[in-house]
């Protein structure tokens, strides 16, 4: 068996190529579309024909608006049903017919997908900078928020995909539910209303998606520790399952 066959990173170029095609092309297309919309809005505002309540776009507001709306979806596009699809379609049999630990293969896939997600705001920033002849809207805080969101959402998606190809759907539902409950709890506190105990319990159990707000204040203290520990724990659990649980166990193959 030659050195290339044994190389621990032999699949990395192939994985990177696939990620550039999907979701890389999608990220680039969305960035161009958002840049075009900003360009049109800026032209209308400059011409004075946009009306009394015209929207004057800025790079920072665009980045915050796009990522507040699309962060979870962008991450799911990158990581999706990564393990479950390979098991369901039988790819794992050929992938691991030569020496390669599944946990190491999927960790590479996970990390490369994370880099692709972090490339997305750069693409968006470049498009917006061309459209508005200004800044990119990028900041260390934005990158940190997106990276932590990937640690949390991507790790849960990886974990769920071990059991089912559709695991990403559970992650989407969990994120939607958590953000909805967080908003209701905030409204209850504002009106000095005691929320139902079950709502508070669900909020504490679900991953803290609601703490990650692109364009908002940087996380500190207990909130920062909560996100990092929760996300790292999900990733470690997923890797342990990939290490000790044979692929295809209990699922469709």
C-alpha cells in the first residue's frame, strides 16, 4: 500500500473541491444578489426618488441583516446530512475500504465546512464593497459570532446526521424553537409575567442559539462559556460515536 493511500489528508482536496461547488457557488450567488440589491437601493436613495422612508444600505447593516436571517441555513447548507447521506447511499463502504478512521474523515469534513462558512461573509463583504463603493462590514465580532454559531449548529448537525440523513431538519427545528421561546421569555420578563415552567425548562435544555446575534454585542462571561462548552461537547460526542459506533448501525444502508 503506497504512501498516498495511507496519507491521513488524502481526502481533503476532494472534500474542499466539493465544498467549493456546494455550498461555495450558492454563497457566491447570494453575495452577488445582495450586492445588486444594495446597489439599487443606494441609487434610489441618491436620486431622491426612493420616497420619504427610503432605505440607505450600509455594509455593516447588510452583513448583520443577512446573517441574522440566514446564519442557521448557511451552516446547514455546508454540513447538512454529512454522515447520514454517506451511510444511506452506501458511500461509507468505499470511503473506508482503505485505512481511514471515520471520525478523522468527518472531522476534516466538519472543519473544511467551517472554513467555507467563514468565507461566506468575505464574499458578501466584497460584493457589498463593490456595490456601495465603501466598506465590507466585516469585523472580528462578526467572525467570532459566525464561528461560534458553526461550532454549535454544525456540531449538533454532525451528531444528528450519524443517526439519520435528515438530522439537519431536527437542528433547524431546534434553532427555530429556541429562538421563538427566547423571544417569548424576554417578553414575559418585560411584562413581569412568570413564564410556564416547561417553557423555561426547554429553553435551558436546547442549545443556546438565541445567544448568537450577528452584529450584536460580543458574548462574554457565562454566556460565552455556555456556547463554547455546549458546542464543544456536541462535537466530542459526535466524534466518540464515530469512533466507537459502527457506521450503518440502526440506520438505512
